[in-house]
């Protein structure tokens, strides 16, 4: 599966979930306007940060209610947190390196 196929598949799944949770087209349009103002690097960071923020909110809420020893939701949250933390830390390292390279080119 290439990048476009992966994105399309994920968007299709997200559209279905959004419908189930009552996300409106105007909410999506508002977010699109915010994202359009960002450059490519900022868009990736925004997407990763937004996903991690949602996972954190879900995790906190679920943790208050979960009493299962071997909970599949807790496992999914743990895996999502690990993957997103790795992505965000990599993005931060890349941003630091870009900033340092840009600063060096001005000297």
C-alpha cells in the first residue's frame, strides 16, 4: 500500500467514525482552514499532535472507568501513545536540526 492509498483508507475509516460521533462538515472545514495556513512540516506536527491529544483524552477518560486486567482498549491506547510519542519526538528532533541548519546558513 502506498502513501496515497494509506491516507485514503484512513480518511474513509475516520469519516465513518466522525459520522457516528456527529462531527459536522463545518467542523471539518474549520480545521481544514487552520491546516491550510501551515507549511508541510507544521502540518505533520499538527496532525501528530492532534492525534496524540485525542489519545490522551481517551486514555484519561478510559482509565477512570477501566477495571479489566487485560483490556484491549488499554492495549490500543498504550500502542497509540508509544507510536505517537515516537513520531512527535522524531518531528521535534527534525525541527531542531532544521533550525540549527538554517541558523548556520545565516552566519
